[in-house]
């Protein structure tokens, strides 16, 4: 699922369909999910962005269990845009993460399925194309 936030309307996918939640954790066997957390912000919000970054860093240091684990450093793909690979234990961690950044950033999450773990092979075998 590719989900993009909207500052005023909750969550939307690329087709514009609105969702109330950015992630679904229904499978009881799933302990952690990996995501590519994309973000983009305007340079005119630079000072506010720095202020939010300081608050986020402090909150992350105080209680890291409240946020997804950051698997990579920030990777920039342009001015004011980039991504990180993150790992979440639950939906609340994702909500806590984006709650910090929604005032200045447009962001979206892409779920990542590791091909080495066998999950895709099991799915393809279970649900073959006919």
C-alpha cells in the first residue's frame, strides 16, 4: 500500500482515496513491518523544520519504544526531500512519527517485504496466477 498524508484530510493513496489509517497490522504473526518513509518539505519552512527535528530527537532519546526504529540515516534525494528505512512494531509508532512532522512535511510510507525471508515465495506459491 502506498499512502500519502494530507494535512487536512487524513491519509490518501495515489488515486486520492482517503483512509483513516496508514497501516494495517492484522496478522498476529507479524511482529515488525519495514517501510520506506518518504518526506518532502519547503525550504520556506526551514526554521520550523529544525525546531521540529530538535523536539523529535529529544522525544526519540527519551522513549525510543514510542517510535519506529530508524534503520538508516536520512537519505536526501533533493532539496528538502528524502527518505529513511524504518521498522515499526505497531501502528501507534507510525502515528507518533508522523504526528511530529505533519505541520511542515508531506510524507508517505511504502511497505517493504524482504525477499530473503521467504514471505513473497510463500505468497506466490499460495496464490499462483492462472
